[in-house]
């Protein structure tokens, strides 16, 4: 990725943020819009996790990362502390790579 592209995308993102402030101003948005905007961070983080876990050069790749994330999801579903979830996910990923379950 070139610096020209990075700077152009940064300028476009800044433009859209500034436009949103000018258009909305000091007005309150409708309740449905606020509820939708509240859901965006969770959706974005989920998409980034899936993309970095299963994304590959040629498409979907299931490897040790997916095994580690699956273990972390199971522990998170059981309401384990965040530190335990992260450490277990990393440990399971390392173990899967060490024993050759996935590349």
C-alpha cells in the first residue's frame, strides 16, 4: 500500500467525519439511529477478528488461529475472566502449531 493511498483515504475519512458534524450539528438523532450507531463498534470488532482469523491470500484459511479463537470463544461463553480468555486462546494456538494440527 502506498503512502499516497494512505493519505488519500485519511483525507476522505476526515472529510466524512467533518461532514457528519456539520450536517448533524447540535441536533439529536432519532432513537433508532442512535441504537444502530451503538451497535457499530461490536460489529466492526467482530468483522476484524473474523478477517484476521480466517483471512488468507487465496480465501478462507482454517489454521491454528481459528482453533485458538474457538477456544477463547468457548471460555468467553462460560464467562471466564478476560485475561484467562486471552491467555488460553494464545496457548491453544501455540499448542496447535507445536503439534502440527494446523499450519
